[in-house]
C-alpha cells in the first residue's frame, strides 16, 4: 500500500515538473529583455562606425545616410522609420526587418 502511494505521488511530481520549469517568472523575462536591449545598438545614438556592418547590407555609405537623416529629421521612432532614409528604402527595410529589429533598439 505504501509503495503504491509513493509511486502515485512520485509520478504526479514527475508529471508536473516540466510544467513548473517551463513557466518563467516575470523577473526572469524582464532580465532577459534587459540583456537583449543591452546587446542592441541604439539607433538614435549610434555613430557611423557602430552602424557600419551591423546588419548585412549596411556599409559605410548607408551608415552615413542613417546618421545624416537622423541629424536632419530628428530621432527614429521605430526601426521601420529607416525606410525613409535615402539609400535604404522601403524594400531594404522590408527584406531585412527581422535582422534590423534584432540588432537595433530605439531609446
């Protein structure tokens, strides 16, 4: 009887263990987002050197265009605003949006 009870309790523990470990605490998610944001380049403060080769397709000319646009028009409100930069354009942003969002932060 004790062995059966022990087996039932142990099996319930094993069944619920993956569910408990899969649930992240809010503080763990916040810490993960902070680490990700720390690794990203701030699009509104980055200089030409930081932007150059940050994403495939952004060389020195496009990096200069981004900085010039920012100086002339003010800060970017989203990564999608890069579509207005002459030399990047809507198609480049559309094709590389995931990479741009992964690499750049707007602060």
